[in-house]
C-alpha cells in the first residue's frame, strides 16, 4: 500500500545512502521548490510509528531542508529492506549523467538486493558474465525462436534491463564491474579521468588487494604533466575486432547516454554521422546476404 502524507523532516532517516546528495542539484531544486513547490514527492518506508527511512529523493529532501521547510510531502510505502535498495538504485540508474563507476556501483547493489529478495535467481539465472567483446558475434543476436513466457521470477539482468532501459549485456557488464572492483577503489575512481569502462575492466582483473594501490598510482600518473607524441600520419584501418568492439560499445549505450556526451553544438554533426552509419550498415548487410 502507498499513501501520500506530510512528514516531519526530523522523522526521516537518510543515512546509509549509496549516493550522496549533489550540492549543485540541491541548489537548483531549492530554487524550483521556492517558485513552484515540490512536483514529485519523496518516497519513504515506515520504520516505526513516527520514524521513516528515505527510499528515493535524497536531493529533494536536502533541497526542502535548505529552503527552510520542516515538513515534506512523501509517498509512504511498505517496502522491505531489499525492495528499498532496489528502488533507490532504479531511481539513480534511470537518471541522467551516471558515470561508469556509478553505474557499476548501483547495478552491483541492485543485484545483491534482488538476489536477497529472490534467492532462486542466484545460480543459473544469468549466463556467466563476459565482456561484450568476448562474445561470439552470433551470440549477440536474438534467438530465432524465443522461449515462451514464463511465470517464474525474471533473472536479474532481464528484470534490471526492463526497469532501467539498458540492454541485458550492459547490465551484466556493469554488475560484473561492481562486483569485482572493491568499493574503495570505485569511490576513488568515481568522477575522475579514470572513470571509464575500459579502466574498470582493467581494474577488475587485478586481485582485490591490489586494486586500491593501482588506482592511487594511476591517479598520480594522470595528474603528472606528460608530453604528447605527435599524431601519426599513417592511415590506420581498424581490425575486425576493433570494429566489432566499437559497434558493441555503441549498441550497449542508452540513447540518453549518447545525447549526454555529445555537446549541443555537435549534435547536428552526430545525427548526420549516425545517419551515414545506418546507410553503410544496410549496404554491408545487403552485401553479406546477397
């Protein structure tokens, strides 16, 4: 059951959040709240008669505090602890501007909570985690005869893909990164120049006890000025593996991700390039099947 109520901010426990509130977003939300009010109530679950746990809406709660309010509109839901974690993860995974390290963190946390909620999905539900580039090309294609609908609980990757809009391959990739890279190393990488999928894939292959030291060394190296070699004038044609990896990288990205990383003044050029790429793909497929 869900009910809408005015809740005293003093009664809300916001500790233990996976992601801290963003000062920039809090300030922007505060100005919006003072102008038009809170358009989307926060979500809480009840701990006791007059105590609540924050499920979703950390920035909104902090903005309400900053605006000087003592009560806040909230949807009060009857979530278990794993359900509350899943709701928090989904709110962030569905939002814009998450870095690869943040996606890895939230996806791994969601997987742990999902498997606690559905223990039967822990073994045998997902294909073993592998890099997209490691999959044979034919394994990335949909089956000719998809299995019939099942009444069983969805495997984690399928349920998360449905909830967030990412592909199952992307979910499996992010979960593997979040499980294999220790939390301290993820926190150190988050928001830095090292916060890329390629770097996390390199880091996850190291023993857990070596990951933090490796990040420290790489951050120091990245901070040191380096002399860039002159660009090569050779005409480099990509190998098949490089081309396949580039295609998989693009296919695994959500449209919002592609738009977010493209500067507004470059979007027309990006759309033109994607249109040309689509035509080339059609010609390649037509020639391969002729």
